[in-house]
C-alpha cells in the first residue's frame, strides 16, 4: 500500500521526511515561516541586510559539532571572525591565545559544567561579553547566568536573527575597547 508518512521539524532549517521505507533529510526551501514561529538556525534563513557595524570576533563554545558549525558558518557569512571550542579545556586554550569580543557559551558541555566555564571566563576576563545558550528553560536559569555576568541567556532552538542583532549590538557598544590575553 501507500504506507504512512510523517514530518519532523528540526531546528536547523532541515526536514526529516519518513515515507514508507524511505527516510530523507533535506534543506527547507524558501517557504516563509508563520509569523509566530521562531526563525530556525542555519544558512537557509540568512538575511543579506544584516551586517555588523564593526568587525566582530566571536568564540562559539558548544559540544555539538552541528551547532558549532552552523553558528560559525552563519556569522562568518556576515564577515565575523569565528573560532570554536567543544569543551571547557578548548575554551581556555583559545582564550589564552586570543581574546574575542564575545563568547557564545552552551551550558551543557561534556567535559565540564557550562556554569563553571562562565564563572572562570568572568573571573579571568571580566570585560568579555558572554551570551549563554541553553536548551534548559526557566527564569531561574536566565537570572542565575545573568547574575554570574552573562549579558543574555538564549534558548534552543535559537532565533538566529535575534542572536545576530544581540551580537552585533554588543560588538558596536564595545568597539572602543581593545582586549589582550592575560
């Protein structure tokens, strides 16, 4: 017979279609999202008119390779310099070599707690802005990371347009500062 079909929406502008025995993963086309939907993360939703006012230097810290890759690609497409780290150890190795303007930090890392990484970043490099990214929801988490020094706490699935605006605004407001590793 015809079998059954279902569609699963992933947060990376990709669709997983299951129809009978076939499983397909394909990039979504130019279909507009409903007005109430959050914009999925990924190159398929790139907006040509969004550009940083000043050069932006980012460090993306996430243990999920796809998230790191998508954020790196999305921000590099806008002219940003992006380095990545998959762990707390890699984060501090990167920071010891060259300090970014901003760190995008996932709270759940395999080797260490993201809260501890945030605490250490703010202790060693208090001038670096940190945006926390998490799949955990709750006002308590948002408030806690902001009390620890994060400028914002954003939740997965990410709204890429909102993340870009926040990053570009922070970079513009701190463009007069120069940062060197300690």
